[in-house]
């Protein structure tokens, strides 16, 4: 027995590990690799960009803008977001944890590039290869955009470092212009190959999403001339591919999945591990028998007061209710004392528990229209009939009158009206932070709304967590305004 055990070598193939010689052998392998790129940052679980929790990109964006509030008032939690209490060496709490979780995602950019290099070597047709690479490049730019929105440029691995993974290479941050040039190049490559919309492969990136990301990059950088070009290209697909839904609430209805207003959504389903937590996080406690909800996130009452009477979007906000246990709740007491409840996302197949299966919308066509109106206003030093018409169409859908002459009198007045419309239209969709920053009111609104606000001009970007600066041996520089 000893002889035979000594003399034999068993060949074992492990399917728990991926090696170059047993992966990317065919189209199925490539698709599995692409699925892995989505699953990390864009799944619906806690800790992802769109996880609908206290550390998700969308939720924190709305908290830091002051449009969100919570019935939970722990000082280490949501007030840190509202009062802009984040620093390089912030004390324990949500703000520090969020920054560390988000900044760590820059490592995924390297993973995407590694996947692209291996797709290039895969034994598949050039057509399939080009489409897969285009898809990966769009994912790369999507991750890159979110990080840029939060921190500015993050370190991007170089070709030299990628080719020599065992060598220690310390990579500095690029300038804004250098960083965005790379992202735009990757998006252009994706735009040239991907279909405008992915109805059959719902949830996979598309030309529409790539164009939307280019638009968002230009809007953040206030390059309104280039932004207008992209917005007009997206608008040119109106009717054939994208359009407004006739009724606001229908956009978020499960039975209208894949409706024309949606440019991109993250598909959610109870059976596939991609559950949407919007209902349990936003709906009121004991509001209905079949809704076991926490009501973690709600609308700041001061923000609620900015809505116009008669706005159909108010039908998505609960301001008072009697619970199933006969408790009265309104803005003075009960569960609604600190926040109104936002119930714009519904799912008629919800049967209890934490999850629902309605898709989570990332971008929609109404954003294109309001962005185009803003670009026209900025590029023409004032509103035009076209720009005013775009905003009025959004208002007409929710039964509001056309903008007044005062609201369209000049560039500044119209800009203010556009921002107001955006904040109301995209409530709880994670756009309010970048909108307020672009319009120059992110800091001032925090100070006006929260007496203990520690906001300052440099808070438009989060501090890079100190541990990453230490790991880079000082090569990565902190954002201006924070301690170096």
C-alpha cells in the first residue's frame, strides 16, 4: 500500500479556483466572467452601490443633500451625513464606514481590466469578443463614475503594473482631466458596439447607459457644451426607444417593467438573490398587514414643504396614517415625527419578509430632458422656448402648471426652477447630491437646514480614508481641504 501511494500521482482538477488554462475556454465562460463583474458592485445585497442600505451610493447621496431623514437619530448614524461630518480620520460611524466601503471599490477597476485582457485571448469569434469587451469597458466606466462623483479621481492601474502583478507599484491619482479622458474613451468604445437598449438581456449595460454616464461626467465637470451634445443624442431616441410614461407612479410599477422611460435598471427577483429592499426600507411601520417594514429612510419634512400643492408626486409620500395596531402617526408624533414616508416604489407581488422583486431604476428619460434643458440654459445664457418646454412637459405629467414668467426670466431663475424640478422628480433616486453640488447649494443648504452642520466648500468630495493613503506610502494625495 505504501508503495502504490508513493508511486502514484493523482491529477486533481479544482473547479473552485480559476486558472488561465481552465477558464475563458468559450462564450459561456466569458459570460460568467462578465456576470461576476456585475455581481460585486451592482448586486442588490448590502454593501453594494445600489444595495438600498445606509452605505449605498444612492441612499447616502440623498442623505448628504438633506432630502432624506430617518426615524433613527443616533448621532453616529444619519446626522453625520446630513451635517457633512466626514474627515480623513473621522470618528466611528456611518460616514467613515461609507467612505471606506466605497473607496475600496477602486480595486474592482483592476479586476475589470484583468477580465478584458483575458477576454482578448478567449477562443471566441471577434464579434462576441468585441461585444464582451465593450460591455466590460462600460462597467469599468460606471464604477469609475461613481467613485469620481464621491472622491474625484481614484488610482487607476497602469498597463505596466497589470503586466507585472507580483511587483510593488505605487500608483498616484490622475488629474480630473486625465481621469475623465480615460473614462470617456472607454465609454466611446462601448457606445460604438453595444445596442441602444438591452430588452432581451435586461440589466446588462447598453449604449443608452454609456451615453448617460458620459452625460453625467460632463455635468459634474460643468462642461455643458459637450453635455448638450450627448443629451441631444439621447433625446433623438425619443419615441423609438425611450420616452416619458404617461403617469408618474406607473414608472415604478412592477407591471411596467422595462417601460420606455427606463434607460437602465438593476433587475430584481426573489428567486435569483437580487432582492430589492426598497419597500422594507421606505414603507411605514405597520402601514399594511402585508408590509413588514422598518421605515429606515424617509423624506426630510423641510424638503417635503418645498413641493407645490397638487403635485401628483405627493401621492407617493405618506404624511399621516393610522397603523394596523390603531396608532396615529404624523409629522408631530409616532413613526413619521422625523420623516415623511416615500412609497413611490411598489410591488404588487410582495408577500412579506424583507424583499421585493420590483426592479431598481438607475437612470430614466426624464433625466435626459431636464439635463438638456439645463445645458441649453447654460450654453445660451438663458432659457429658450425649447428648454422651457422640456421642463413644462415634466410638470404637466404631474398636473402642475407651466413655469411662471418669473421662473423663466433669466439664466439664474430658470436654473433654480430646474434644480427644484429635479429634486422633486428624482426623490429617492440618488441624484440630489450631485445636482446640489453642480448648482452650488450643497454646502449652503446643509448649513441652513442643520444647525450643527460642519459643511465646507471642500466637502463636495469625500475624504480619502487615511488607511489608503498610508498604504500608498504617501503617493496618493488627500483631497484638498482635508488633513494630509
